[in-house]
C-alpha cells in the first residue's frame, strides 16, 4: 500500500494526539480493568484507542483497522 504525503502527515498528527491524550493519565494512577482474556487495560489505553479509531474512520481510508483494544 502506498500512502501519499498528506495521508502520512495526518497519521503522524493522530499519533501525536494519541500520545497527548494519554499523558495526563501518567500523572495519576490510571484505573486498570481486566479484559475478557484477563489481560489488563487502562483508562489511557481506552482513551487512545477511541481517539485513534475515530480519527482513522474519519479519514475514510480503504484499509482494515485492527486494534488490540
């Protein structure tokens, strides 16, 4: 898959936004819950997942999106 420079720039912005989204959680003790497979997931994980998924969907890329969360 070839991505144009505009798309790559947007993806970089999404990555930075996701990083900024989780920073406040590390200044506190983020709440952790267990997923169905008994692995931990934090509020920071969920927040970054929501932001990334929403941003990717809004870009209407014709690619599959796979997420651990």
